[in-house]
């Protein structure tokens, strides 16, 4: 659509490149350009696919010396778009906000920024409608998004309290300098981990405690969730609620899947670009209902889970499309599923 | 093409599923079916995409109990095809050969089988023409294929001898029970490793020595190659030879790429299915020419490098298409590149 909203993505890393791809897939949005700081293989790919590349003014020569074509500076990118998605490394978004403000442009930030620097923290299913009239929105982090979708799916049973033990991946597949590579590291030692507060930035009244440990793997996070409901809850009720929630998929008991490696292999086999899985992936066999308490285990693909949320955040700020419509448009365009994964 | 050669793939694991996909992509071949032993997620995917699934007779009930539709037994699959690609685990191909023989069907085996059990060991560029009139052919292993393509590319300079130090990945991404996960393991301690002999099964006169060590990673193998030529050789000659060889790509010096993780990330970014990279990936910056000796480093994607070779082996046995045509048809259908990767 020629008259689509012009979206610029500031920061073309793990999350930024996926958001840029997702913007291109939406009929009502157009990608006006992306920014990068380093002239590396991702910049070469951008040139190859013909996306406008903007860089810091002082780095233009570095890019040109590496044979990479540059469309302009980052302020020029900001001026030429309708809305910015900031996917810069954690903390940089807060610094860039001034630039966005002075250009009068709304912006969507990522979970690496402080919740206080925006008007609202965002998870599409939970609080899409509250964005109306807001200019600066923050999509919560991957782990928080996973918790929120799952809680949202089961909210109708009445949630007394939630505990999540998060087993985090150490680094993304492309990261070659991060660890640990031979340790299980509490992150942090103290509980609750920051995730509980991050969940509350979207669902302020939820009683939740979280802990996190990092393990030497790159593929996905795993959440060990325990929910206490207001009433006795049956396993089949939990399954049925999860099956009908967007952006959640179940790994059927008869699939034999019991690892993040196998989930990622399915994403590869299904031909997903980059083998991404933006859905929360719940192990059906892990669901254990005992009276008012339910245990369940699910995996979160840290590289892609927030991507559809960013697309919805753009539409929520635009204020022309309802929540259900936006989720449906985003998921259809991106091939995001609900129900059993296979 | 309705009259395409009917190909059955026995064994639908890491290699088998990729060969099945590649067969479907060829206009002159059709996939008649595949076999599996275990009713797991890969079987569920086969049902979903509608591929005929054959299983051992004694396992039919197990599959049906898991809700998976079965088309017949493995002998029925063998009888209903024109040629078999055997992608069963190493050693099983030799056992299955009897079945193929009694059905009078030609077969392509993988590098896990002994070289003596076939008429010829195969690498498309090196000995496609020799397959004429042969019935049982073995595509050499991933590491051997990587060595052979590279050597073939540089053969015109006159090769005196070759040494390859192979740094092997420990397991494929989907394998959750293999290691090592915290060791560098000589495999074997003695040199040469079996790869030297495997290379000679295709190039009997080549002087080559190989060593191998396994490291805790899943992505790709890395080869540290040293070639002594009959004459002084310039770096630019090596680059030019590699640039014009099919199924070899160069990682340009200005790309900044210096790891298997980054190569796989590029494969993801390029939208390759399963993030596969069937090409040998040479680090341009690693090429060091000093007199008659050249050092170079390249990566080998163990999951996919032999897939195009299997397709060519089918055509080589069929005997109707020339080597250059087959390589071109295969590579065009599969999107396999030469030249700089990006």
C-alpha cells in the first residue's frame, strides 16, 4: 500500500532485522529505512536487498570504505519516517528518545529500556487499547512477553499468584563473545528477578515472583511456571484455553518433543525464515493440574517473540485498527500460528 | 514432470529430509516416498505436508497409535520407486543393500557406509562421468566433500600434497544426546584420520594427510587446509579459481565474518530453508600464499553439503544428463551459489 505508514527501524541487530522484515510483510506499513553502526555482513545484505541504510554521520566514510552504499544519517532517517521502532542495544533507546522527540516522531522501544522512559509498557494481548493517545511505547522483553501471553490465556480461571523459574539461554546464535559457556549462573542471585516487575509494568495487579538462571545454550529460554488459581482447574481446561490463544502453540504429547533443540528443528523443517518461532511453545505433556495449582513448561524464542508485538505497537499508536484486527493482520502476514504446532 | 524418475528416500533424518526436499525441487525427479522408524515430530510433519511415509512392518501399529498415517512398508516403498537414496544411519545402508538388490533397484548411499560396499564413491565435480553403468554409488561424507570440492577447484595449479586439520562440530543442532559438551577430543588420536582415505576413494592419486578434533559446537565443521603446489601460486589466482567453482562461496574480507556462527546467521538472513548452506564457505582473508604453499580456512555445513551431491548421483546413475548440466540444474533448483556469498 503506497499510503502505508512509513516505519524506520533504528538498530539492525537480532531484533531490528526481524522487525524490518515483518514491517515489509504488512500491507498497511512500509519500511522507509534502517540504521546500522558497523559496516559488517548485515550491512552488505541490506545493500543486496535494496533497503535504505542510514548510519551515524561520523561512520559514513567507514561504510563507504567497505564498499557499502549509505542513504544518509540517522537524523535524516528519523525525519523521513512517520514512526520509529528503536531496536538499538539496551539503554541506547533512552539516549535516542531526545532525537525522536525533537523531530516530533512517535517511537516504539524494546524491553532493554527502562519502563519509566515511556508512556506505557506493551504486550498486544494485554493492553493494546491503552496505547490510544500515547506517543512512546515499550514492548516488554522476550521473557516477559512469554509470561504475559501465557497468563493472559489462563486469566479467566482467576489467578491467585504465579511463580516462574526462567532457564535462560546464554547468548543468541550469532553472538560469539558472550557466555557463560560452562556454568549455570543465577541471574541474579536475589529473587525476584527483574522479570516480575516487568510483568507488573503491564499487569500491575498480578501477584508474581520470578527467578532466573543462565545456561550455556543459544536456542531458546525455558519457563517453568506454577500458577495458583482461585478455583480447582482441570488439565483439559488449561489445554483448551491455550489452544485458542493467538501466538501460543502446543507441542503435542505424541510428538515426542522435549527440548528446545527439537522445537527449533521443527521451525527449520516448517521452513520458517531464520528458523524463527515467535509463538510461545507449550509442552502439552508438562501441564500438571492438581487442585487449584497448575504446572506448565514452555519455551520462548528470544530472537523473534517480540517481533509481532512491535508491529501491533505501531498500529496501536496509529490508533486506526482494533486489537483483535491488528493481531490477526500481523499473524496472518507473518504466518504465526495458534493451536498445535504440528 | 509426470514422467520424472521416482525417487524413494530410505531414512528421514538430518540428511534424508533435506534430500527429500531437494528431490521435490527438481523438475526431472519425483519423490515417491520416504521411510521412518520412529513416530516422532518429523513423522507428524510428513503427514502434514502429504509425503508418503513408509515404516518397518513391525512398527506400523506404533505409528497408527500415535495418530500418524502410514502408506506401507519399506519393501513396498522400494518396489514402488525407480531409485533409492539410502540416508539411514551409518552401517544400515549395507544391511538394506540386499533389499535393494533383490528388488533390482539402483541406490545412492551416504558416507557412513564402507567404500567397499559400492561400485564407486562419488563427488559430483570430481567423478560424475565414472558412474555411467554403475548401480550402487556412495556420496562421500560432508568433510570429504568439502575437501574434494576445494581441491578440485585448485587442481589446475598442480597439487603436490595436501594437509587438512579438521575441527569438527560435536553434534547436529537437533541432536540432544551427543557430545562432547566440554572437551576438545582428538578423533582419532592417530593420524591420518579416516578422511584422507575417504578423499582417496574419489581421488586415488592425491597425496593427502588429515587430522581431526571434535569441539563442543553444533553449527559447522572448520577445515584448516595447507596445499603445496607444483609451482609458486599467487593469492589472487586462488581467489579467482575459487570464485568460479560451483558450490564454493567466499566470505569477503570486508564482511568481517570470522566464525561459523556468523556464516549460519547469514544463511538465516538470506532466508535459506533450515538456514542451510550446502556450499563450501571459504574465508577470503584466510588465504595465505607463500611460494608454492597456500593456507586457507573454510567451513562445511555438515547437515546440507552432501544434499546436491545426492541429486547429481541420481542423475549420474540415470546416465541421461551430463555432469555440468546436472550440477547446473541442481544448483539452480536449490538456489546454490558460487562467488561471494554476500
